C-alpha cells in the first residue's frame, strides 16, 4: 500500500470514528428512551396564589420545560394551594401540581375523590411555617393569638390546614379563640400592614418574596413555634407525622429576625401527578425538575434544595412509573 493511499485510509477511519462519537453523544443526551415517541400535547400545571413560591416556581419551570420538551405546551393555573391542587389533579382538571406531604396524607385519609389515582414524581423542597406579627406585638407564642384577628390562609390551602392544626396544638380553638381571616399570601402582608389583621400564618419556602418585601417596608417579627408544638402535633397521629422540627436560619429575613434563628416546623413539598399520566411525559417532566434546580434556584431559593438523592422519596404517594424510570436512568 502506498503512503498516499495509507494516509487516505487513515483519514476515512478518523472521520468515521468522529461520526460515531457524535451519534453516541446524541443518543446519550436524548432525554427520552430511544425508540419512544417524544412527549407532546398540552398539560396543565396547577400552582398557587400570586406572589407565592408555588406560582413563581411554576413560571420558571414552564420556561425550562419549553426547552427540554419542546412539543409539550405547559398551561399554568393559579390556585388557593395544596388542597385545591390535589383536588384538581385527582379530578383531571390539572395534570401536575405541587402539594405538601401533610395535605396529600389528609386527602388520602379522607378518601376524597380520586385519592387512589395520585402518584409522586419528586420530593422537592421543604415548606417552613412562618407566624408573622408586627414588631411591637405582644404575641410571643401561638397561645398569645387568643382574641386576635389572624390570617390563616385560604380555605383550599395547605396553610389553612397547618394553621388550624398549630392553633389546636397550642390549645386554641381555630374558630372560637381567634378570628380567622381566610386570605392568601398575596393579601395578608398588606392586611397586616394596614391593621386589618394582627398576625398571619404562612407555610412556604425560604425566603418567601412576599414576606421578604413586607419585612423591608414594615417592621415585623417571626414568632417561634417550639418543638413542644411539633410533639403535640405528632401525638394527633395520621398526616401530622409529616411535620418535623426545623429552624428558620438567621439570615432568611434579616430585618424580621434581628440576626437570630427562629424555631418552627417544616413539611416536604411533592411534585404530584396521576397513575394514568404518560410515562415518557412524567420521565421528561421529572428530568427537567431535577436538571433545572440550579437555574431556577437562582431566582426561587427554595428550589436549590431539590436533591436527586432524596427526590425519589415521595411518601405518602407511590412513585409514578415514569419518574422511577428517570431515577433508574441516572442511578450510579
């Protein structure tokens, strides 16, 4: 073989190897199983109240999904929170949502319509219960709320569920001993500022933008929820076992905490769908949720806590088959 011919053969061999490497790279990158149809269609994602973490998280996730699943159109709908979100997904009004683990467990316990259809895709970030009062308020514990006008979240929200339970654990009847004001995070800060309510409960990721903005324009304080409250909640049993003692870091709301950490309780958020949801769609959706963590987390800080190592634990919901397929594909 002549040197010229030998060089030509080597060039062809190198070119073929390069083509094969590119093809392999495409197959590895491909976000759905080879041979499976690319997910398509329109899906509805039920989020939360305006200015809440669910809503902002949903907006940013919508943009990430548009890149990863270009043939899928994501429609966002506002909601009152976890309880309404679950009802929407269970009834088929929505395809995906976010809800707290305690709200899921309560929905199952009450055997509400469609409860057996619900499935988990990922454990996301934790919600922290925040009891907010004016800086000069006499309220130093939940018991001190007796006789006051208290924002407790909207009727279909996870906030309402947990506020009622915290009040009861502190020995207060949620209706008789306080004046409950059913309002969401989109209006409670302004109502507190104007004196229409004297305290409000919120359960959300840290920091919640609406609480942050309130603390920067009006002097407020976070009231501690001590470990004894969590113990009493656990004594109730059932869905209350999903609460855990937690601490709001000192820098979460610098002006509202005077540089001090605040005791509270936390509960996990879950990404929820139904057993009938397409496996390829759920796999792609879950992949984007995990993959977009850092990008979304730069704007919605709680999203930084989404962790591949714990995302698979969606108790009390069974894991959807499509989500399971994703976690197996990335297992070391």
